[in-house]
C-alpha cells in the first residue's frame, strides 16, 4: 500500500507502506504557556477509516482519528481545524472545548454527527484513501497526510506515539491509548 507524505513545510514524497507525516516544522508557537510561550506539538497519531466491529460507540462503529499531544502542556483544541482534502477543502472546526492532555490523546469520531459533541467530526474517512490534515485555528498546518486504501478493522498508527518515523497497521487499533 502506498501513502503520500506531506509535511507542514510543503515537502511531498511518495513512499511504500505507512510513513510518518510530522516533522519539526509542524510546531506552532501558541504563546499561551508558562512565561508566555510554548511550542504546541499536536499530531495525528492513529486513524481507522474502515471500522466495522473493532470500536463501538453504542450500536455504531464510527471511523476515528486519534490526536497526540507531544508537548508538556494540556491543550484545548476548540477551534482547531480538520480537513479531509488538504488541497483546499472546507475545514471542519472543533466546536467545543476538548482538551488533549500533555503527553496524551484525544479521540475524534469521524461520523458526521457533530450535534453529539466536540469529539464528533463533520465528515467520515474514505476507505479507498484520501487526505487528512490537522490545522491551528489560524489555519496553519500541524500534520498532513494522504493515505491509500484501508483494511477493515485495522488502524494505521505511528510505530511510536507522536514520533517521526514508521507507521504500522494495527489490527483492531488502539483508539485513545498508546500504540506501543
């Protein structure tokens, strides 16, 4: 399977198999940490585009996207943007308070059911592959990827949480938990 890599700095490469999509250029100075500044490092850590039986929410099995906060500060991602078309598609904004703890995870349900809370994304993921991007409220890219066809009930996850490098296919996935 081929996954296209697009870093926030604009570099694009096609690689065979799962690959990392965030680099040092994905950091954004938010100015809201102790002393007035800190570097925010949110990345897409794992996702599942063909969830059938592996992760149930009530009687539904939504696609999901896991974010990881590599920084030492809790981050409220209200107003942050997601796109399933990184080349200009309309962004979906997280509409309520949702905190990603320092060194922790936030699980977003890509089910189109935005009335159910801020953790519900206004689109679902395409099992045949598409783009996925995470942006600041000012529309600055934090993490961008273009993925190919996905396997039923198998996630695509960073081999190490939040770390640049290889991605692995994980049967059943590890939504909201460490990939290690």
